[in-house]
């Protein structure tokens, strides 16, 4: 197994919670710090890491030029992870929101890793969470999720801390990871992780070559409970929260869309993402099943 593993998901699908679980494994006592996620890995879109590896100021490059260089960045990070494996308890997990796409030169954007843990969440819940996270309306979030070539952190006002990430539509994002044949993946449904977090967490780590005990998994789940994560965020904030006000760790439960979405909003999501929803077991609902 590679020393670098992608922890991939469409935004607001449980990626950060999984990283908190991983971070919980290496802390002493009850001292999980949500703003210091050392062992849980880095961010594939981090602009500072890109600049440090390439020795090029990314602000001077076009998004397409950055994309062409990103495979070299990840190959370098994979090499560094291999050279520094001593003292690390498992592979280096790197958070990525990009769909599995090709660069302008025709090579996979995400080179360097030999495996991926892919987390998928019901798009109806994603729409609600994404709206809160970005400060958009739910209708705007639904429209964004259906945009064929949607991106995050594209160049605009100011200089974002992350390089542009191509997420595509929710349907295309999920399909891109499931249908690629370059690296093996371990698929995690957020709903399964929510209902049985210790078991799902252990299985995902086992896939990437790290075995943990049931007691270790249970302790990680306790430390990374949404109650604890919310308490820390209220006390000290969370560096990855992009909108002032509200919480990044808002609810974390599955099925909340039933109280938040209108019948028309549910219908739009189900029509936009029908094929991937069916593939993932997210059944359509009758008009009477939501608010």
C-alpha cells in the first residue's frame, strides 16, 4: 500500500469527520484539537503546499497551469511520505474534493497515491449542509450541485488559500471515482458511518493497511463525536470554516433533508442525480415524505 492515500469526497460529505476520527487515534487523554490535524493528513488543494513543492508562486499561474503541475506535487508528497514513514502509524491520508479528472495534458490529476477511501453522502443532505457551509440558499446549492463543470476556490476576488478544485456535479463526481481504473478504492457511505462509525472506520483503515482494535475505534468515535467537535468549534473556532457565523460541525446526522427541503427541491435533486443515487442505494421518495 502507498504511503499516500486519498481521502476523497464531494464537499460536505463527511471527509472532515473522518479526518477527526483518524486524528483521535494519536492524541493522549481527551485532548483532540480540531485545528491541529497532524496525522490525519493534509489538503490536496492547499496553495501553500503547491508553492512550496514547485517553488513557483501559484498566484502567477492560470488555473490550467496549476492543474498541469498538480500531479508532480502529489508525486513529490508521496515520496516525502515514504521517506518519513518512521513513527507514523499508518499511511498519510490526504483530503481531496476534486473529482477524478484529467489535467489539460491528459494525465490523471491525482497522481502519487495508490489507493483512495471515497466517502459518499446522500445528495439531499449534501444540499442542505452545503447551503449552510457556503452561506448560499438551498436552491443555489442545488443548482451548484447540478453544474457539470463546477469548481471550488477558482480565482476571483483576493487569493484563496486553496487552488481551484474541479468537483463537477454531484452525480459526475461520484461516478468519476467509482468508474476510474487507476487505483483501488474503498467506498464508504456517510449514512453507514453515521449509524455504525466504529465498524465502518475500522474497515476503511484496514483497507489502507492500518489495523486498529475495537477499543481504539470506539475511543476515536467518542473523541470525535459531533458534541465534542461543536464544543471545540464554539470555544476556539475552526480554521476550515469559510463563512462567518454558524458552525462547520452543524448537525452531522443523516436524513435531516426531510425537514429542510421542499417537495420541489427533493424532486430536482433526484432528477439531477438519478443514476448515481440509484447506484448508491439512495431511493427516491414520494411527495409526502418531506416537508
